[in-house]
């Protein structure tokens, strides 16, 4: 059994001590609770503890949880999509999410904008950048980011707000800092042209301290809050 309330207190303590050591105000780092594969009940526990930002990776599973929670009155959760995006799932993502962090190609941007329901505000998006330089990894190459932002920013139902990156799973401290610093440098450079590009989503359970030291504005934490994930084949 996971004690979600205790886990959350520990995560918040870790975030605030990271902020203190890097001279940052704790209010500048948002906690996204990554609830993929986890049951509704766990989301409700984190909600009761005061959390409002939740991240999901599987479009259909997420759409069901979001609809169910809304029907029970949980209307003020901000839902972030952080998983790989298949083009046949964009409709569910456009209809249910507030923010998409894993945008990495224009075809998907176009579909999300086309499919965003008229009664909803523009979908906020972040561009996922491949900062781990692994071939099979999600995210576009650093040199493709500007063009994708340019093409996305003219779409009527999308609003580009930042960049997201995932570091290599067994990267050491030096490599983590290199990856995170390169994402921050890219955001800093592009925000001269795109002033709405303020968000820097980087840092997970393993590497949140390094990410905060490098300027992360949002850490995406799953297992430290909800426990290890089990995947059923
Ligand atoms: C699953 C996932 C996370 C959370 O990972 P933990 O190691 O459980 O904290 C964060 N970001 C992305 C993109 C993920 O897919």
C-alpha cells in the first residue's frame, strides 16, 4: 500500500530543498502528479491532499478516468498529456486535456488544432525535445524545434507555452546537467521570438534535483507519489 499523502509531503520537501539550494522560490516549480496506469482512487487521494495537476500517457485510459472524475464533480483538475501521440488518438487528447507536453511533429499539431472542440479554450502545448539523443526516443531534434514552434503558433486552437524533455534513464549527474542545460538554453533563445514560451518541463522521480537546479518550471513525478507502475501485457 502506498501512503500517498506521506509520499506527497516527501516530494514537496524535496522540491523545496532543491529550490533552496539553487536559490529559487518554491512557487516557481509546479508539481505534475503522473497518474498513468494508476486507479482513480489514487488520483482522488492526491486531490484531497491539494494536488490539481495530473499527467497521463495513454489516451484512452486517460479519457475514461477524466470523464469519470468529471462526472463525480472533480472539475478543477488540470490534465496534462505526456505520452507518445498516435495520430488515431488525437481526437481523445484534444477533447479531454488542458495541456499536451509531448508534441513533436506538425501533423499531430494540425490534428489537435482541428479536433479541439469549439467550446474549449485553445489547447496549451509544449514541444518535446529529444535531449537524451537516443534514437528511438520521443521528441524532435533540437534543430527542428524552432520550425515546429513557428508552424504550431499559427494554428488557431493551439497555444505553445514551453518545452519538455526526458533525460536518459541511467544518465550520470554530468549528463543530466548537460541535457537539462541544453533544453533551458533553447527555451531562453527561442523565448526572444516567442515570449509565451515560458515553461520548462523537466525532471522526474530520478532526476528532479538536477532538473530544478537547471531551471525546471515543472517536474513530472509518478513513482515517488503513487509507487512503481505495473504494466499488464
Ligand atoms: C511516466 C513518466 C513520468 C513519471 O516518471 P516517474 O519516474 O515515475 O516519476 C514523467 N515523464 C514522462 C514523460 C513519463 O512518461
